[in-house]
């Protein structure tokens, strides 16, 4: 049976359901994945099977190589990680509910055995097995993220205050929406319900964030606190800043943010992987991922804060992608109640509405689920092309759903039979759903298939911890490899003076730029503060390559520490910074200074170091691009391998969809003609069988009359009837032959249909093999910066902050 539903670009959701007979039909419910680009809504009360349907849909997406962001407010969707191809009792045992086992008067081991048999039987009834579970596991990684917690994979949300992509920054409406949602989310975390037009807090923060982002500056909570106290402007509108928002009251707002930053619980929000949509959707190796963002452990404020930030990140990522008609990725949110209300305007609503209106053009499908249909903005949901409707709780819910469907039908220009749908919805059973898809001619009633994942229900914190990668001991990164070591190895041992509240700076010529590197937030250090000299170089690089059509400009910031006797080329092994660091004009009071090498006090040294930096930048800072010769595609500058492979997967899916569409156009007329001939042949068989049956009856009647006539002496008529009976017997033989010939023709046509379907299956299988992104090899292409355009903008003396203990162990504070 698996061959019937393992189709390219088709999601196996279940089988068609006959409401009159109350049972399943043989016809499979296969949903075209491309239809999800017009989004979907799943509605159903508790017990309707809504979670099973949506998990099944996500499983199908993963099998098709489509990644997904899964927002999980209840904890049910972490069940996607509970997949056991062997279907053994011991695999289920750690995850079954001991309380349920006790209620069944079983031990946990016995109950696990019962669940394993139940899952094996359930899968078999739907044509599935452990092999399909294994295929699901091999197709995508399931990762459980727990923002604000270290139980699962933590997420660092501070990146969400980073400057958005150029596509967003250049669009005034998009930037305004992004600023409003980010500020509203941040204020909601502080417990401040702020009107974007009337709230002083919202207006001030929006201006600060807008100004920074238009300048291309990233923001962190720490820098935002500083700007609240001393904003980079003196007026807001036509009113001076002090009249609009006095300094004392701004200080209170800054302290509220500072208290949030200083709270022990908030540190978990600053750890883990960055909130980067591209990295969440694909592993570093390019494997698609179902990223389950579990937020059940968060408070209502924290959930709204995170969801708003995440949706804004998705909008920004979406607008940086090229358009496509194929399904690129999914955004699924369970229990959307409260995040997309009909009248209120929470921080999550604007980005969600933006996605529903615009994501189709970028191949991003949005799928929302709820059991409270009356609490959703149905005007916004009119953008959903597919509605999965399960059993509803109240007549009010049903009426609201019908209103929404009418709106969808009106938007799509289709017809909607309200009475028929009303009647169907009134009789729905568990796991039976009505699918209303604007891409289909009529609604379809179907029963959901058995899920590959074990539906255990919400996972506990400890169970999520077991599913998360074991946390290895932290290893210093390339940037932090020299974080802690004896001061004597830094070449500043005996030269470090005792701490002092004041010290004299070295007298430097005015041509030499001198700065003090700011300490990173959250690094107070456990020893005395010591500044160590370093060189900061800023180079402007231009990468141009005709073959890859690359034309890319980039700034490079290099930092190298200065020892007592700097080498001729101090840039060997220099650290490349992610951006321009925060520089200050003065050091922190009470800090100590390491000795400054004599070479660093001479202007000619900087001229020499500038030339050396230019040579080092050309030699050591090439741009690496990935190349896929199969699809004739190069990666974009700074695009990671995982993101590039994800883009290749989309390109392969686009090519596959196009090839399958061509095959459909080629085979559809042939299949239609054969179907029509088979229908006529079936009608002929039925007609011949009917004629044969009628002739048989007439002959029997004639034979009976002949016998009776002979018995009662009507010889003349008996002889005539006997002759007629003999002729009738001949016609029966001919009619029987016609039936057999009609049956033979029908069988021949069915054989041709099977051959044609097999030919189509072979052709589509060849398409699948040719475009499998997992088999695509990549080559690297190094592009060096153009010497003619390579510009060294500055080489400056920078003092870097270190914490030095009494044992001489130094820890960098930047």
C-alpha cells in the first residue's frame, strides 16, 4: 500500500471517509504540498484528533525534505522526537505515563508492551511500518528548543534586537512594523501594556530602536539601557525630550530593564544558539530540521515576548529570500488563541498578519491550530486556503467557522454550500475532519492516518532534557582560545602595576588614534582590571568574480595583541571580530595598564603596520563560496553550508515540481482516455451481462411452454416453440460470448492502465533520484579581495580589558 501514498510532493494525511456508511473508503487523502503556500488552519476541540493531524502533516513535510518552525505552547509537539523504528516495548518504556499504567492495573513495562503493540497494529492498518518511521528520522532532525531555559536547547534572543536585513531596512512600512512589534514585545516582558501611539515608553524606545537600525547598528539590552538615560536626540516630535519624558522617569524605565537584565532567570535568555531562522531550519550540514520551540514553561508575558520576536525574525528572514512557487518551509503554531485575536492588538498580531498576507510569494507556509475559533481574527484568516475542521464544542464555534469559510470562498471567487457544510460538521467523529481546500473543487471528508510519532502527550522537563543533546564541557572557541592563562605567558608579568585610582597615559603623537575597548555585558571578572595594548585594523574588501557572479563589499575588523617586542608583521594570527567593537575615549577608573611597546608610540610603526595589514588581508581573508555543479548554483557571500544546502533543496524541489508537472501534462490525457475507455467497457460488460441474463430467462420460459404444449397435445404449436427454443439457446451462447469478449476488453484496458501508471511511477522515481539534494556534492571556490580596491581605513591603538587574579590568571572581558 505504501507505493500508493509515497508520491512526490504529496502528503499522506489519511483516507476518505463515507459519512453515510460511517466507515473508511479505499481512496487515500493525498494533500498537495504546494497548497500549503496559501496557508492552513486546523480547528477542533479537545479529543477531536487535531494534534494527531498536525503532527502527521509535519511528519509528511519532513519526509519530503521541508523544514519547519514549530511553536509549541502546550508541550504536545515535542512528541515528534518520540519515534521508534523498531517498535520495541523497551523503546516506549521511558516515555509512557506511569499513572496511566497504574490505572490500567499494569506495570510500566507491561503498559509499554501494550503501547508498542498498539502502535505496530495502528501503523499496519494504515499501510505503514517501522521502515517509514526510520525514513522520517533520516529525512530531518527533530530539535527541541526551550528559550529562557536550559532544559532543552537554549536560544539567545538578544540577536532579535540586531539590525534587520537590508530588505526590511529599505522598506519603511516593514521597518515600522518590525520596530513596533519588537518594542511591544520587550515592554510586554516588563509588564507594560503600551499603546504605540500614546505610550511614552513605546514612543521613546521605538525612536531609539528605529534610529539604531536605520544606521545599521545592532542593539543589546545593555546599550539600550544607556540610550534610554542619554538618548541621541533632544526632541521627540515638536516637544523637547525633557518635557515629553523627564530624565527621572526615563531612569525608572532604564532601571526596570536593568532589573530584568540582572535577574538570574534572564541569563538563560542570553545563552545558546542565536535566534537565527536559517540556522533553526537547517543543520550545519544542510539537513532539514523540525525545530520545536517549546514555550510551555514560560509565563504569559514571556511567551508573548518570545513569539513576537520570533515572528519578526521570520518576517525579516522571509523578505531576504527569493520568491518561489514551491513550498520552502513551514511555520506551525499550536493553540494560537491569544496571539491573533479579532479586536486586540498584541505584539504578535502584526507580524502574524504580515506572514499570512505575504509569505506565499516566498514559499513559506503558515499553519495555525486552535480549539477556540471564536477568538481568532477571521479577516486575517481569510488568507488561509485550506481549513481542516474537526469536531467543534459549541454552536457558536460552528457558526464562526462557517462565517470564516464563507469569507475564504468569497476571496477565492468560489462557491460555498453553507447548509451542506453545516450538516457535515454536526456529525463529525473523533479523527474525522472536513478539508476545505480552495485548490480543490469540493470539500473532502477524511479520517486521519496513524502517526509515526508516539503521541505521549505533554513532556515533562526531565523528558525534554533526555531528548536534548548532552551538554559537553565548554571548549574555548577560536575567538576565546586565550581567555585564561598565566599573565607571564602574555608578556606582561612583572610590568603590571598595582591597582590605582589614577594613572598616567603614555604621551602619543596626535596622529595615533587611541581607544579603550568596552567590557562585554555579563563579564564582571573576578580579579583586578588590567588593560593590555592591541592593534585594531579596519579593512574594506571587495570580492569580484565573474564565474560565480559575485560582487561583494565587506568590512573586516582585525584585533591583535601587542607584546613587548611586536614582530614585523603583527597581523599573523590576528583575531577577526564580528563587527566594530564598542570603543570608549577613557578607561574605567581604578584600572591598571600593561606596558606599551616602544614601537606603538611611533607614527612610522603604524604606517608599516597598515601596509602589512593590506598584505595580510589579501592573503588571509579570502571569500569562500560553495559551488554545486549539478544545479549550476553558487552560494551567496557569507552563506553557511547548511543554509546553502537548504537553498539547494528548495531549488531541487522546484525542479522536481516542474518535472512532475510536465509528467502530469504528458500522462494526464493518456490516463483520462484510458479511464474513459474503461468506463465504457464496464458499461458494455454490464449491458452484455444484462442482455445475456434476459435472453436466458426468455429461453427458459419458451422451453417450459414447449414442454407444457407437448404434454397437453398442442403438437403444432409445440413444434414451433421447440424451434424457437433452439434458436434462443443459440442466442444465449452468442450473448455469453459477447460477455466474455467485453470482459476481455475490460481486462486488457485495465492492464494498459496499470502499465501506464507504472511508467508514470518510474518516471517520477527517476525525477526524485535526479534531484535528491542529499546526493549533491559541493566544491569550494576561494575568491581573494581585489588588490586595487583593498582599502585600509584605519589602524588604531586599542586597550583591551582583562581581569587578572592574584595567581596571575587572566580572563578577557571583551
